[in-house]
């Protein structure tokens, strides 16, 4: 059974979630993107060009690594990692950025614009734009610019224009707001390259399709192991692109349990977490319907996470659907647990993870301790932590022995 042909429907809905809730004058723009994507994505030329870039530019396939030291220390299930941190640009984001920029170029666009939180999407988009000859504007909250300074410099080196966002909480949600405002001022020469499986149709479908390379590779790689399939899959969830990229290839394998890990931050009070799947209710944000952290009037609530790429009040509509049908279990990890896991993986395996990925690592450690040794956990190590080391050492270094 081919999971990809089942979702979404022709209006972009995953069950009750998704769709396109846009002003009437913008809907034809999305319809054109949908039509062009459906045509081009089936083209052997497009597929061949993207496949060649994945192999020769990104460095795919990314390997699966058996975290032997960490597994031994935890005692219990064996932990494996899909090393998306080894991709060119250091995260999974390059998978869909190359696809989106190729699409934009085929459509005759001159510039790509986007939001970014942790900066990984911004770096990947700036990289793809430089490679393929398009201009690039990146909107980033002022709080995230300070937290993720190394990625800001990388974007500028790559030729992108980084536009600070000073409204609201000055983080990811506000960056999306301002990027979309800039986009609607010129939809003819610009292409809004959304950074996750969020936004109006066709973006949740399109970004997912580009990210499925992660799970397709992982399934083939794991098939060579004695078990054939991992018992458990795990990934962090903000918007949810790295998680859906891993999960999709295994969706019809009922023996494989799936876990999405979101941030509970410093508590479950409003503004102290981004636990959308845990506490959200159906609502509309940025042109699509999903589970949403919202007030009584339906306005998005303020959110927080130590990981800039996870502090979004919404989530991908497919994740909302998968929770409803109980195919994926969604859980939370707090800041302290994620920071502990950041240092644990660094010191046990010599791998410095992104703070976003550290949430999945923390839950993998927690779950592994509860499972028998013959079980396996495959988690998506979605990014590397170069971007986080200044912030982490400044705020938490002394606690972990860094002067």
C-alpha cells in the first residue's frame, strides 16, 4: 500500500487538518504552485537533477550510526541514529530546500524568501539559492539571531539578506508573519520556500515528499540488520519535517512504533513551552488548520523552547492527523532533559547534536531504559550543534564543567 497517495486529499486535507485558508486573491497563486509541483515532480528531468544533487552535493545517503557507548550506558534497547547532521549544511533542511529552489527556478522566480528559527532552514535555503542562482531573503526573530549567531553569519556569507524581526516575541512565529507579509507584496517574482511541513496546501505535502528520502534510505539501510525493521522510530517535532521524513516510509509497518518529541520548555504554563500536540486544539494559523496552542479567541499563544527550531505554536497538519488516528505517539521533553542529552551524546559518542535533535535523544535515552536489550530505537539526528555551542556554553557551560 502506497501511503503517499492516500494523504492529503485534492484540497490538501489530512483528515480535518490542512487545507488552504487564504485571501481569495492569493489562492490562485497557491493553485499555480500546486499544479506546477505536481507536473514537475513527476518529470524524469526534475527527479534526476534532484537525485544527482542529493548524491553529489548533499552527500546522500546519510549513514545510520549505532550509538554503542550510549546504548551500553543506558542499558536496555539499542539506539541507532540516522545521521542527517552529516548532510551538507548540517541538517535535514537541505533536502527540501533544494527541491523548493529547483521548483522556484522552473517557475521563473528570481528570489526565494523564507522564515527561520534555528537558522538551519535559512542556511540550507541560502545554500540552494547560491547554487542555483536565485536571490534569497531570510526573516529571523531578533531573539533567534542572538541565540543562533553562527548560522546568521553563514547565511550572510552565502549571500542571503538576513532581515531581523522585532515584533512580538521576536522568534519563529513572528518571522513567519513578516516573511509572508513580504511575499504577498510580490508573488510574481518571489517564491516563499516554507521551512517545514506547515502552511497552506501544497507545502505540507511538498516538503514531506522531499523529506521522505530520509525514511526511504533508513528503511533500506536497516533492512540489512538482523531485525529487518526498527522496533521504534523517534524524532523531534516543531513544524515536523524531520519527523515526517523519517516516519512516512514506515507508515504501513504496523510493528514499528513511532514517537514525536516536542518541547515542554520550562513548564506547562502559557509561554513556557511549545507542546502543541499535547495541549493544542484545532485552529488555523498561517493559512492552514492544525493543532494549535491558542487562547479563547483562537489567537496563537506565546511559546518557548531552548531549541529555536521548535518554538512554534502550530504543527504540521499530517502530524495532527496522525495523532488523531493514534499512529504516532507524541510526548514531551523539557529544557533540562534536552541539555543533559546534548552533553550526553557529545561525551559518549563524540557527536554534538542540534538542540532540536537533543529532544529526541533525551526521549530515546528515557525509552531505551524501559525496553529489553533486543529492541531497537532509530532516531533522526536531524542536525548538528555547531549553531548552538555559543548559547549553550554561555548559559549552561559551568553546570557541565566548561569554564
